């Protein structure tokens, strides 16, 4: 099946995958073709060009995109879409003045979500998670990473990862799974180190054996997992062939970035608190920095100081962090808007960070993240809008008309 898209106002992010994520001048630019056509065959982008030099092509269907933009779908490289129930009560507690940390100390937070998830059946967990996945696809997300970490027992962590596996089977967008056993210390364990030993010796081997995860993750944070725990997790993951992508520097900077850089891990995510020393360590690694501005927005904490990262030519990606506690939204359009409004990225930089650089953060740069021949036909068509900068400018407005994944239009 060949489909020809014609009269595209502008075809955005037209670029081959480079070897490395974008930094410097390349990060500032958004290559495009105005008045364009695009040809896809089955799941793949075949060719594109300017309308004025449209060759005679054989095709089965034409889609007129007059006044509309086409850009690659968002790549959300950090989510916790699989969870049970919600934490709306904690939302109200925070409105009334309690902090995120106080709520966690009083039995709320991650342990609260874990309790609910442990009591939720596989089928029910699948249905709740699927609903969120469907929703973000309609909002333009065309590839996603999903973490475990609300199970915290072998049984419940495996349940989460099997839900992710079933989503992978039933949905055509690329989904990567991360094992985040070290998300919070369950009460039954005396120390975080003791729980890490359990996670490494009793949960990880089965996950690896059943190929249920692509990556390993840990919440490296004061009051959660320290540097020693974090290094054990990174090393154990590596032994089983799982690269690390870690939560670090959300509230405090205490050496997690240095550790991540030493192990040259795939990505460091959050970074709301960042020292000059952290930046210097990151500079020496191939690690991608992932900012999660919706989390900062929702919790009222610092926004990742991305200027420091950009000036140091550290590759930057954007993700949603969709989860029940710190970011109950997976809307990447809002993330891109916030990145412009609060992180002071230009629309070009924000779109790069949420597409091609984010694809690098999931090692999917050869398949998705830009409009290039032989890449997957994963893209979105906007409504008729005046310019692509209108996407982040008109925050909260749904400017997306159609989402195409693997060459198929996604129906509501
Ligand atoms: O990425 N920071 C750690 N984990 C999640 C939120 C956890 C929760 O509150 O449920 C995050 O923000
Ligand atoms: Fe997270």
C-alpha cells in the first residue's frame, strides 16, 4: 500500500540519523522542506521532496495536507505509564500545604502506588495502562519507554513488566521496557542496600532470562538509593546486558552524575538540581541528559537548568515522566511548550529534544525521530496552523489532526 501526502505546508525534521544526538548548531536547527510531498509504502518512508518537482509516482491513496505541517511523532523516553489507581488524594494534600517528601514519609508516594499495584490483577493493570497508552498516542507520541518500579516485590515487578510486554505485542509503536526495581525501599527491608541485594539476586535474573527489560533504572536520591546502591544496580544491569538510564539529581546533587558518567550510561534523567561539576563530568561521557519539565511544573520544583547543558554541548532530550505521583500527564505537546516557556528552549530546540535526541535516548535513532528514507512512517499531521512555532506557543491547544504509526492512521 503506497500513500502519497501532498501540499504539505512544511515537512519538518527532515534529516538522516547522525551517529550522535544533536548538540551545538545542529541542535538549534530544524531542517524542513516547504510545500512538500511525502510517499510511504506500508510501514516505511520511501521518499519526499518539493511539490514543484513532484515526479510521476504510483500510489494507492492520496492525502491532501494543504495548510498542514508534518513532523515525526514525539518520542517519550521516560514514562511510568503502567501503574494502578491514582494519587489524587496526595494532590489534594499538596494543595493544602504538605510537601511531596512529607507525603512520602507518611506512607504515601511510591509505596502507596506499590500497595495498590500489588493488589491489582494483571488484567486490570493492563486495561488501566492501555488506556493511558492510547491517550498519549492520540497526543502524538509514537515511541515510548515504560518503567517498572511500582511493584517492589518479585511478583509485582514481573506483573508490571509482563503488562509492558503485552502492550508491545498489541501496539505497533516501539516500546522499550526498563526495570526500576530500585524505585523505593519496601518497609520489610531494613536498608536500601538490603533491598538492592534482593532486587539484584532475586528479581533481575528472571527478568533477564525472560527478556522482559531493555534497560535498568534506579532512583538515585537522598532518602531513596545512595551512590553505592546505584553503582551496584548499574553494574548488575550491565552483567545482564541491560544499559542504565537513571533518575538522578531531582532534589539533590551528591555525585550520582559523576557515577553515571564514569559508567558512560545511556541517559541521566531529571537533573532539576545541577552543579557546574556535574556538567563537567557529563561532558566527558556519551550520556544523554533528559529533562522532565512537566514534573517540575506539577511539583513546583526547579526546572532543569538546560542552558548549562546546551552550552557544554551535552545532548538534551525531553520526556514526560508520566506517573501517578509527580507527573500525572503524558502530554508531550505540553512538555514541548513548557520546555520553551520554562527551560527557554527555542521551538526548534524543543522539537529536536522531543524527537531525534529522544530517539537516541532509546537507541531508536535509526528507526524513528526524523523524516528520513527507510525510517518508520511514524509522524503527525497538524491542523492548519500558521507556523510550527505555533505548536509550543499555543500551549494547551490540541494542534494535532492525525497521528500515523507504522504507516497507519491511528483512529480515536
Ligand atoms: O520520576 N522520581 C522518582 N520517580 C517518579 C515519581 C514517583 C512517584 O511519586 O510515584 C519520578 O518523578
Ligand atoms: Fe520517572
